[in-house]
C-alpha cells in the first residue's frame, strides 16, 4: 500500500558553480582488469580536468571534459572482483575543481550466455525472494541502513544470494547495503496494474523513471537486473 508523507531521508546539497552531476564507474573486463568511468560536470568549461583516485589500490587516472562537460576515463585496475562470496568494495574519490565526491564501489562483470547468468565469467544460480519496502524492525516503510541490513540478513539466513525489490526502486540504503553484504539485486520501476497504456504521458513517465532508476544505482555492484515492469 502507498504511504502518505515523506518516508525517506531528504538532503539539501550545496555545490560550487561547477560540480559533479553524474558518474558511472565499472569494470569492462574481469580477466584484464580494464575499467572505465564516465563523469559529467555541470557548469564546466571545456578542458577542465577530472580526477579519479582509488587510494586503497594506489590507482589514479584523470581526463579533461569535452564541450558538453563529459570526461571519459580508462585504466587497468588491480581490484579484487566483487561477488556474494567476497563483496569487496573500494573507496573512490572523484574530484573536479572545488567539488569532490566519495563513494564505495565494487568491480565485477555481469553477462548472459544462453540460459546462464555469468558473474565475473562464472555461472551463478540465483536463490532469492521478492520483498516490498516494509520494515521488519518497526511498523511502516523501511528506510535507512538498519532496515536494509535486517532484510538482507534474512535473505542470507535462507541461504539466498538474490533479492527482488518489488515493485519500485527501494531506499538507496538497500542497494548500498547489498553491496556491503554481497546480495545480488533486481531493481524495478513502478509499472504494474491499472495503467493507462494508451496515454502517451504514461510512456514518457515510464521512460523518465527508468532513466532515474538506472542513474541512481548503476554504480552498485550488487545490482544485476533492471526490470521495467511487474
């Protein structure tokens, strides 16, 4: 059921005139360690430098943005592969002028081969459950790290490695905690029954929500599946 009011944390963020609006960090090849990051600056001047640093690995790479404020970084990392058995995360520092973002990122690849799902090139069998965003610690909506940890711990107690977040993107704390605990995640946008399919605004809204869903969670190693409908 839908709740009224604000059910998640609200943040006010102060930024300099030029700031990091978006970034995507990922492993391209689990065998060679080839990695990539795409960074988008808001308010940037062409040629401004962006730097990415992995202090735990002593890896630093930089690039200059183009006229659209976008920089493309490529390097070869020595990062240990992320997996449910070994959910290794690395501190990442992104800097551009006066702006800096700190994150925790895992490096892994996900692919399909026939009927197999391949995590880091090896077949993995998904054992999991589906859950709404309800707390098992208190009445009402789940929010924050404590609720996320409690839900994901139940999945692992069931010998599971996979959780479907139905039927809408859950609190960001859930996917971040899944990164830490090593639970694979299916993220879904809120498109289910009672839909006005013939309304062009419905498709426009669905596309917008899909873009927002992917943009928020694409740096989470735990997220392996994007669902566009129930």
